[in-house]
């Protein structure tokens, strides 16, 4: 069988090509053969700098936006807008038409002001009331409501209404005080008696209200469950009332005056929040009297914000006189708070004879000093002794008056 042999010329060219490839230096890219050159010619677009072209387009767009912002004053550019005429063809405003009419003089405008509301002027703890006939703000009354609270003298809080000075300068101290009547002009020494601890026992409180003369002050503790009834009965009987306020004693908490006790070392806001809660228990009182509180009343830093609040709200303060360290008198004078101090605790010995003797001694002090205040608890024996002694008070050369008459 004959084996086909390539022509000699073809073999010679193949041999030379192989020799050229083997003899080429290392690292030199060999030239494309005609077959591969055609393929590479079709893929030439892949060698274009596409990233540079893209960055160039973005740069042109940004440059155009910046140029528009800098050189074109149209902040609403691109937003849809329309023009609406605001001139009305209907003459709805006759006053404006008269003013705008050509050739017509401008009419004079008349302004009518409402009645002037005077600003309270606080002097000696009581804001001076306006003259008779001065108008008050509409919608507020000056007559007591069902709870005996004058709406003009009440400020609503989260705990309930608390006393305040009215817009016309009327104060709770002056409004809720029992008038002393002819007693202040009689020239006789004045004697006031304050009964504390009322409201905790409803039956005992009602008995005290019915037995004691109306000139005797009643101080209610803020914790009674029937304060609405007992306070209303006291008010109906004509008694002047005080709010008994728990304050920190030296042996606190061994002696605990009760919830919401005003404490030393507390932030003023904390004690004021407690005070608001206490003041909201009932209404119609002329001021506060301390329940214990020897430590608190001796601390000017803690007591001062409380006394300042009483001055702002037009309330009085009565110190029961049990602590010689109390700074209440100085603070009351600084804050224009009507103030009084008890001259004696009448039932340190809670029996009839010692209480009657203490009342006689208090009357003698009133004759000597022109006035005196006695403080006594709501024990049944104490109530009975005061009721008995009051019937013969004039024989001791004194006249019974509410405590507010002796509070300066």
C-alpha cells in the first residue's frame, strides 16, 4: 500500500515555521497567526476604557447640576406650580372697601378695652382687695361651692384644688377667716383656742363641733376618711379652720407624723409636691398649723420654700409653740405670711382640773400681753373642759376670738 507523502515544498515550509517558533526569545509574544488575528479583530471593543468613560459622564452631570444651582436663581425649579388670582370680585369686606376707595378719607378706628383687672399688691401677708365694683374675670365665682371653696381662690392640681390668691387680689386667709366682730374693738384682751387632731374620728369630731363655741378654731388632720362631712359641719357651725400639716420631728421615723410628712434634706420640689397633696385634702382653711415638726421647723433651708409658698398663696401659718428652735416667725415675716404662735399647750396633763387651770393661766397671760393663743388636742376630756371654761371666759377679763384675729 502506498503511503501519501506531502510535497517537499510544504514540508520545508512547516519545518522552517517550527524552527522559527523554537528559536524565538523567551518572553516575546508570538505573533498572531492569520487565523487568530481575525478573531482578535472582532473583540477589539473589549479593550476600550469603559470605566473612564462612565466616570466622565457622571462628572458632566454633576457639573451641570452645580452650575444650575450657582447661576440660576430658581429654588422652586422643577416643582409644578400654578398662579391663582387672590383678588375677589365680590366685595365681602366693607371696611376694607372704604379704606381702599380712592378719594375717600380714612375713617377713625375706635378700640374699646375691657375692664382693667388690678394686680394684687401683697402687704403684711394679705393681698389688698380691689375697691367695690371692680369687675372679676368672667366664669369665676366669688361665692363658695358645695365644698365651701370659693372658685376664685382655688387652683386645680392633679391632687385636687388647692388655695391661691384670686385675680382680684383676694386671699384665702382674709376670705375664710371668721370675723372677730366687736371683739377687736372692745378693748378687752383677746384669747384664741385652737383644737388639733380633728377629722380622724368622725364621732368625736362631730361632738367637738357641736359643743365648742364658734370662736374656737378647729385644725383638721389631712387623713380623715370623712373629711367632706366633718369639714362641712364645721363650716356650717361657723368655725374657722386650719390644715394640720405633718412635719419631721427629731426622732423621725420612730415618731412618724403620717404620710406625706415634710422632711429635712429633701429637694424643695419633693416637699412642695407633698404640700400640694396635703392642701388638696379639703378647702376653706385660713392657713396651716404644724403637727410635730421640731426638726423641720428648725431648718431654715428646708422650711423656707414652704413658707414662701404660703406667702404666694395668701395663707397664714400658726406655730403650735412646742419647739423653741422654730424659725417660723422669721420666715413668715420675710415672706409676708400672717403668723401666730401658740403660748401654751393646754392639755399636757389630760385631765379636767389641770386643763381648767391651764386655761386660767392663759387668760392671765392674755390680760398681761393683750392677747394669747392656746393649743389643745381633740381628746374628749379636753373638748369638755374647753366648752365648760368658755362659758365663763368674760369673767376672766378676756374675750374669745378666732386665731386669725391674733395672727399678724
